[in-house]
C-alpha cells in the first residue's frame, strides 16, 4: 500500500508532494477533509512503533494548550492526534511497508530514495 497523509493547505506538504516520484501510485488523504481514523493511526503506529514520532510538537495548539509543560504518554499522543488533525506530524508517507514521518530533509530524501 502507498499512501500519503497530508494537509492540502500546508505549503510544505505541497512542496514535498511535488518531489515524490510516481505520486500517481499513492492514495492521498487530506487529514483536514478526511480525518485520520483510529484504525489508520494504529496501522501507522505499527510501522513506526511510537505515537510520539507521529505527534507534531510544532502545532500551534501544542503551545496554546500548554502541552509542552506536561509529560505526555503514548496514549496521550494518540488521543491528541485523533482529536485534532494539526497534531499529526506531516506528511506521513507510507510505501511498501515503510513509514516516513515529517518534513525534515533527511526523512524526505529517504522517502524519495525508497519510492524511486
């Protein structure tokens, strides 16, 4: 399965999508229009092994809710990701049993190399 969870209003996601080879072989899911389900999140978690990896500490709500001052557990990270789409570290690129999470150049280069 090849899938990308992204936000279509995010300029970084748009820029990254343009660099992904064979993009037409991926199913794209805008997480604002089609929120991530518990099952989908659990499938991604099975590949990454961590909800914290999937959690965006850059999200505006993270600071607004004072979460940076709290010690969050794996169930907390999962709950927040399911409560609000901005907590998902994006894009999440799933390709042939591997997951690439986030927008760091290193992660994107690895994803591009893997799907090429």
